[in-house]
C-alpha cells in the first residue's frame, strides 16, 4: 500500500506537473481552505447499480405479498420476504444473504432521493448522479471520478487514476452516457480508462492483438533509436514535443510495471474467482457483440459484474484512485425492469450479493477497508405504481394492469425517485449504522434524513480530503465540485 | 398653524433625513478630508471598486447610474445622490457611512473606510469636480464598429498586407523574424492548414524542384482549390462550432437535428460567409439544426431552453460573446445582463418568453431584441419568421464589424496557433495588433466574405512562413507574435495522415461523397478519434486541447483501432513488393516530406528485414506515426 509520502517521492514529473498544472485553474476560497479536512480514505470504489434499483426489493424490504393470479398491483410492496442481517434492526430482502453478513462493516442510507427532471430518462438521472449537476450544462461537466483524478491524481503514478469497468459506450444510450463519462473541461488526462469487460482487462495493458511482448518492447526501443537518429535542431524541444514523448513514456511504463499485473484476473487464485463470480467458467470470454436483448443477454453476462468487483479490488491495491464497476446500463435490461421485476430482481441480487460482500471482506482482510470508501448506489428506485415522487408525479412509462394475471407484471416497474438505498463501507464510515427512514406503506417514501446528490458527493469528497466548495475555473467562472459549492458533508455517516 | 420652532426643527430634521440619517447619526459622520481632493486618484478608484458593479457599466440598481456627474446628481429612485457643497446632507454620504444599519451602501462587499467617506465628503463639498471624459457607463463595445484600420496598406507594395502591418509591430518590440522555412516545411503547413492532408510525395517533390518565383503563392491557390478536400477538412472545424455530429445526445428522441448535408455543401461550394451565417440564423429546414439546439424531454434549467441555447450559441460562435452566465443572472464576469440574454432568446422563441433568474420565474416577459442595439433593432412584435429575417440582416449587415473580426480571428488562431484576440470567444477585448485584425476583417468584407480568400492572404504572408514558435501550455498575456505556433495534428488530421500513409481509410461515409478515401470527418467518432480529442458536441467547442495525454498514448500504443489500421496498411505495402530501402524512402517521403538520413534508413531497414516482413512494416509505420516530427506541424 503506497503512502502519500511514497507517492510524492515516486511521482513522475508527469503526475506532479499535471497536478500543479495551472490549467484549468483550481479555485479554493479561503473559507473552504480553512475547513482543513482530514481525509479518511485514499481510494473510492463506486458499485453502480445502473437502471434503477428498487429499494423495497433490496436493502429496504417492506411487507411481502407473494404472487397470486388476479392480485391488484397495489397489494404488494415487496415481492420477496425479508431476512436478518448482522445488525439488529436492519433487514435486507431475501437474496442478499452474503451482504447481510457484512452489514456490520458499513452504513446503509435508505433515503437517497433523485432530482426532479420532469421526465424519467435514465441517462439524464445518471448524468446528474455522476456529475452532481442536472443536464444540460453550458460546459462539459466532469465525472466524479475525473474531479477526483484531477484533484488528487492516482496513488501510483503509473496507474490511471480513474477506471470505469463494465459499461460499453457504443450500445443503447451510449451517446448520452458518453456525455458524462468524461473529464469534460478538466481535460482528457483525467478521463476514464474504460474496461467494458473485466475478463479482458489484461488486454488493455498488453500489446494489441497479435503482438508478442518481445515485439512490443522491441518496437519501443526502435522508436527511441529512430527518434535519436532523426534531425535535431528545431525539433529539439518544446511543450508539444515534450508532452508527446512524456505521455508515450507513461503509457509504456504502465505496461512494463508490476501494476499492469493488477489488470490480469488470470493471476488471481481460481477459488477467488469463484467467490466473486460463482456462475462463471474461468476462461470464458464475454462477447462484446453479444445479443443484447432478452434473457440471453443476462445469461451471457453471468459473472461479469462479479469479476469487475475483483478487478476493482486489484486496481485499488495497485494504486488507482477512483474505480467504478457497473452492472451496465442497457435500456430495459439488468436493473431497468419494465417487466418481470420479481424474477429479474432475483437475478440481479444473485449478480451482486456474493461479489460485493467478498470485496468488503477482501479489503478488510488486506487492511485496506479503513482507507477505501466503497459506495453502492443507483440513479433512483422503483415502485409498482408511482412514477416520480408522490407530489411530483411524472409521465407513466409502464402500463400497469388493474389485475395481475401473469408473473411478468409482478414486480417494481415504474421509476420512483422519493427514496433509494446507498450502501457504504470503509473509508471512515460508521459500522453497522442505518441512516434515514422510509414509510412502510405505499408510497414508501423518505420520511427522515433525506439525502440528495450534492450532499452524498460532499461526503465522498470530504472523505478523500477534498472540499465540497472546491472549484475549477472554466470560461472565467468557477465550476464547483458540488452543485454551486452547496454540498454539505453528512457527518452522521462517519465514525 | 405650525410654529416657527416646529418649522426649524422640521428643516433640520429633513436636512438630516435627506442624508438618510437621524441627527444623532449625522453627528457621527466621518469628517470631510481636509486636503484638496483629486478625482482620478481619490474618487474614481472608490467608485470602480465599490459602486460600479451595481450602478455603472450598464447596471442601474435602484435606477441610479453613476455614469456621469449629471446622472449622479440626478440620482435614482431615492432621489438626488448628492448636493454640491453639502456633503453632510448628501444621500450618498449617509448611505456609505454605514451609520444607518437598515440602509447601507455598498449592499455587498466591504464597507467604505472612514477615510474614504471623508474623501467623498470633501469631494462633494468641493463641488464634485469631475475629470472631463471620465464615464462609468458601459464602454462602447470593442471590435463592433465596421473595421477601419488606421494604417495604409499599399496595394503596390511587394509585401503581403499582413507583413506590411507587422513591420512596425516587430520594430516596436525589437523582434527580428528569421528567414522563411524551407519548401517542404511550408508545403506541409499549407496542405494541413488548408485541407487537412499531408502533401502527396510526388506533388511535394515537384513543388520543391519548381524554380518559379511565386511558386509558394501558386501552391496555396492550388491547394485551396481542392474543393472536396477543403470541405472534408473544415467540416470538423464547423461541426465543433455548430454542435453538429452524426451521433450524439438528443438524437435518440428527435430533439436534435443534423445540418451535415447543408454544411458540407456550403463548404464545398465556398458559400460566402455572410450567406452562411444568415442561413444558420434564419434557416431553411436543412440548416435549422443549429438554432434548434437540443430539445430535452422533461424539465431543463430555464437557462437551457432551446431559445436560450440559440442565443448563447449564436452569440458565442459568430460574435465572440459569452451569454451563458447572463442566462441565469446579470453576469459576474462581463457586462451582459439577464435581460440581454433573454432579449436575444426572445428573437428565437415561439411565444413570449418569461425571464427566469437562477431558475426562478420573475414574472417579467423578455422583449425580443438584438444584443447590440447600436447595430439596429428588431421589431419585437413581428412574428418569428420576420424576427429571424431581421436578425440575419443585423448579423451580416455592413454595420456589424464584429462578425468578420470574429471569423478572421478564428482562422488566424487555426493557422498561427493563437488568435489576434484571445480567448477567441471573448471578442470584446483588444487584439495584440488592432490594425491587423481590422484590416483582415475589412478585407474579408471587401472580398464578399470569401473565407478562402482570407485563408489565402494568411497562408501567402511571410508571417506564415516564419519558423514555428513554441507556444507553451497556456495563453500568456505577454504574448508577442513571432511566427506560427507549433501545433499538433488534430484527431481527424492524424487519422487522415495515416490514411495517406497506409491507404487504409474508412468503410462507409455518412454523407454521399464520391470518394474511396473516406476521411475521418465523414464518419462518426471511433475510439481512436475520441481518445485524440474529437469532442462530444453537446456543447459548442471552439478550441480543442492540443497537448498529448497519457490516455491518448495508451490508445496509440495499446489500442486495437490503430493496430488494425497499421496491420491492413502493412499488408498493402508489402504487396507493392518494394525493397526495404524503397519502402523507407516512400514512408519518409509521404509522412515527413523528406528522405531519411543514413542512420534512419539503416535502422528502418533492419527492422523491416529482407524480404520485408509485414510485422516490420507495421512497427515502422507505428514508430514513424509517433514521431513528434509527424504529429506536430512545425
């Protein structure tokens, strides 16, 4: 584990100059600087439940009514019974037994409420979750990971600071996702290193297909010699040339450094692969072009999220700063249940339960949990009947029949924004703590201690030692890391 | 009947009340300064630091304007601000004294010190001597009036007009520009600057061998005349500015519209710039996408409704004005006000547009108007079609000197690496040589807004043939022009250069262009293009970040996209059955415009092997493509 002092000693000129770089300028008011925030975490892992994870089917179970042909949709609040966890007074939904056993290591927020954007569009809410700002914006707003990458850099200068695992950007609403999966105006140095398929992560730090390591190194050596053999004089120096050569060096260093091994899941003992991805056959390759529709997709992707969690652990150990692993947003797939909510929620819980719990246990075993903040979240929740918030309903997007005749209508298919679960582990958060309360009758809305995105971000930033009032200058105006600098750290979440 | 005593008390009371203070408070006023007050030293700085934000530069809180002595004396809603000779009774003094806790000025920021109040008192007592010509009103916008350069450019001089104007500039700064660069460096600059392609090796050789005296000028003309290549290159520049792309957010539900076909045609036919702007501001369906903007489903912040997007984008791109801040509130970074942004938005909106401040309704309706009323007016009561027609007239009419200046500045920035005005989106600032900017703008207008003409003038100048200069990371205020800046190939230029080198282009163009060499601008962004900086055009982009980053080089060293191009290219080159020596010569000629020196040739030949190995060719291609000499335009 690299300490700050080690980092500064080892940090290459590239990292230091990037951090010290004037452009865009950092703006920190005297007031914010005086806050003198002591960080409790060095690394953040966000586990992104893309598509809208229903709170009453996961971490905030309510009364369960089993399926009965002809039942009314209003008859059920949860479609699973609840189970005990390691913490008295906190119950989870059936299917999350592994996570239930590690609840005593973390904090559960039940009252995350999404913004009111007038219409439920997943990508817009995801944009707001990841940038802290409602789209559209007049400037290219940076992703949470990019802000952290720009402000802190990686722990290990060789490793990309910001890694994004599990999301293809050329499918579904890919264009809308690209709009926030970016460093925006902060500059591409701080953008995400994208790894859509964790089983193939090693390839992104290996020579491109068909090239042996020997040839790759030879090519690098040849390049240096060719460069030296060419004419000097007016090509000898300059900012552009130095940036290019330095960046090429950095890219090459990643490959040849021990940190590159972190990307290779094949180096992990097979029993660990099984713990993170129970249904996955080692060596099977996820097909990037696989049919994305219907049940076939979900079968084909078994284990992908789990392996992503394992990769995240390895990258955290190797010195990345912000790692996001997602179950992947594809319209109508995964958590985005417009039908078959019950069966799909069961499948999603199978996807996440073992690996997330294992991630927490592994970090704990390696002595990393205290300094690694793990955040599991989603853009909003779900309900059988309500679209939006009870007082701020939005256009219904899913037909709900008066009587449920088929299992496919049994579940949470509408988009509910007045409650939501965020599960946090490590990085200084309280252990075995429950924050907020939701109603036990429909609407199962937030009653106490509402949490909004700028405050959640403020909590993450302050855990890392970053002020929620930090701003970067763009077009001569400050752009704050939390909305207009208004984010407030939620002190109760921390020990 | 009121007693005389009462009258006196009332008079005293009202005198004190006139200053807003009770008699007790008035007694606490700081005394007037005893020395003679100098307006420019003592008073002007106080106004500029503490008052002008709300009462000057076009702002008039409480309908009080500090602009001139007359407007100060006249006052605003609360009455005259001062009475000459009577500082104790002057409202201004009472307010800035801070003695009345309910009525203090300035409303925001630090109080005036006792010394400053004393100076103001003395100034008022001394009769408010106001230096002639000083005004706190909004200054006349720079770069707006029709350009009228003060220098005389001689048409009979052998020197290019740009060089004529730079002579005194260089002399004044003791800059001795070097000799012009050699032919192959110049040719590379011209081809890349004008059409975004590397000079073909055979054309380059012919150019170098050519002994003609004006061969460089002829080269520029020839290259600019390649209409399709020109369009394919400048398509990216305009796509960035006009938020146009084949894919992007907002298309998925019909809230956004492409202008690609119209734009390509406009570039390929070298549509005059005034017509170009008019067709965007007052569009037919095929060019309507720009002012349509992105219509989002659901609720958006009031500052991002389509009418406001149109106002922001039109003014940024064509007038170099930033209305983004003023779309929510009176801007803190420039003099634009909420009413200005909404006024322009009102021109585009379908119905009456309610003004929102910080996303909260104000109840006021924006009256449609142009942001520079000095250029002319738009009848707010006319229908939308008529308003847009009038807008197009104001944008492109002879009275609008901002339009040509903004575009020539962008073109100059493109070719020389830094604009005459920087940032290029903030045109209300002086240029580093005002006459040069004005002359270029006037010349564009005089040549019927022919952008190729302006490019030709720039490319044939001696200035554009000077050795390249290292411009560093950020734009510095101490910048002195010494020559074109070293710049890096854009994402599209890099890909197209590889195309020239390898013969590997794209498969399928998004536009019906008759060509087998499909260039990067004709297809949606691929991972390589994105990594190298082709932007997501959800916002207007006028400058791309230039320097290399590690994420970019990771894509260049590990990425499959580039690897595939090199593999396919190598296969083609191996098919040509050249010897290693011939191949190296060919690659260096195409990529760098020169012959390899002995050391380079030997290294490369070793790598290629005999007979030539495909892997050797791939690796040589890669290495050459990574050379600064390849990626940078010197």
